[in-house]
């Protein structure tokens, strides 16, 4: 007799990022699926981690994060967003953005609470909301602009709404939301007394002079927003899994109670290195954007040259292509399976970011790669707009 396991997790597929990376390995494909750069990351930050491993403290660091990192996070956000955070009451370090999100959701959501999420939705959100007993209310964002609209928000906010999960810049759509959309969302959060859990892990990865605006800085949101960041994305060190949670003391205190029993704490050498990295000059962050924007343009031009209609990417490591004008008569998922086996290039079908009413004609490519990697992928894909 089979044992009965938790149905929320028992029926879940393996996350699309892992599944596509495995297919990439199996097919010896170039992996433009899962979002990670193919360079080793800033050497000085990696050296700081090595130095902290050899010369620093390697036992359990404090549960909330090492004081140097909590202070560096507060200083960083003061500098970039004029946000005043008390490092010891309003900042916590987690083992990555996903842990931060899980801690925040479990801290806020109780059985029967409605939680608003936007599709395309990152795949970890819904299972964790459901595990908490929450009821997801899905809002479908429409390509190519993926903007928030008053009509869509009016339809879902109600007196049972407890929280909204908002990802900005938005993965996979690569949108950086303008102030107007944030103000609209903020109005609804205040009118219905809702907590905003903001997945802002892509906050530094914005292009063409577009600035990321944290929702917590919009008037009225300071005490009802849980802001989540990730050093992996800021420093192109995705395997380090260092996340941050910033929130008013009454909110953070409860998020910390979940964190203490999820991961409790995070590798102290990596925390020390991230504290060092957050203090780097503005030029470092600007140059990172310039370099990534150049890679975006490189892949955009290459894909357009071989016939793919590319949707504009304003931020993140990703761009998307719209298959619908190509007349391929196959879904994004079928297309991704075909190109990984026939052309040895992995990408992510955007339908994986939907629970229902999926957009099935959009595919995501990661451009955070060396030119040689992108060129090799383009060469392999040169006739992929035709079926064979
Ligand atoms: N955030 C990454 C992406 O969108 C995936 C992270 C993961 O695989 N858990 O590609």
C-alpha cells in the first residue's frame, strides 16, 4: 500500500528550470533556459568569500544574518532608493530569494485567505500559498506590454484578500513596471488592507535608463510591504543563494519565525562577501547593466536576423520571442522540446508560468552569456523558424 503524501507537493511536476536544464544536459545543448550567467562572477567578491572562509568565522552565524550584511543592505537601499531601514529591526538575510518568498508567504497567509498573483507567475508561488491554506486569485497579464490595469485589479481585490505577490522586474516577461502601475496597485493594497509581498530580485537588472522603483517606497506602502532581494541576481552569483527580506518590524518579526525553521541561517563566508559587494561603487552596477544590455541586444539582433519576432526586454536576464506569427503550428512547449533535441539549444516555454488560460506562443531565452555562447546558439537555431 502506497503511503499518502502531502497532495500539494505530491502532484507537482519538477520545476521547469530544473527539467529544462536536465534536458540540456541530456542533449548536450547550450542552456539558454534557466537564468544564470556563464561567467564566474566578480573576482573580488569571490575572493572576499574565500578570505572569509579561511580567516573568518565558520560556525552558525546569527539567525537574522551577520550584522555587516544587514547594515550593508540598509545602506545600499538608502543609497539607491532613499529608503530608511533599521538594519536590526527591518532587515533579514535568507538562503536565497525562494526561501525569502516562502518565509514571507507562510508568515502572512492563513487558511481561507485570498492571495492575488499575476500570471505569468513564478512557479514557487502557488504551491507555497496552497500549503499555507491560501486561495490564489490569478490575474492574467497580457503580452506584449504585461501592464497592470484598473479593471483587472478591481475584479480580484475584495474583503478576503490578505496579500498580493508582485514580481517587478517581471520574470519571464522582462517588464520594469512604471510608477503609474505601482501607484495603482498601492491604492488597492491600502483600500483593502492588503500586505504586498514584493519579489524584487531583478531590481538591479534594468536597461535603457529605466529605474526600478520598489513598491515599499510608494506612499502608504512602507508598513505593508515585504521587500525581497537576491545577491545571486545582483552579482551574477546565482548559486550562492543569499536573499534579503526588508519589512517593518512587526512584519519582519513573523517572517523571521518561519525562516528560523526553514533554513535558520546562511553561510557566513558568503554573507561577508555579499556585504563587501553591496558597497561597491555605482559604476560597478552601471557597468553590469551596460554589459547585460549589450548581451540582450546581441541576442535580440541575432534572433531577429533568423526570423524570430523578439518582444522588448526592459530588465532581467531574459528576452522573449513570440512564435505566433511564424505559423509553426506548435505550442511553446513543443517548440522548446524540438529545439533542445533537434538544435541543441534549451529555452523555457512561458506557458510554464501559468496555471490556466496560458499564453502558449511565447518562449524565454537567457542572454546573460558570453558572445561566443550566444553566437553558437544562434548558429544552431539558424533554421529553427521552419519545422523539420
Ligand atoms: N529564477 C531562475 C529562472 O527564472 C530559476 C531559479 C531556479 O531554477 N530555481 O530561470
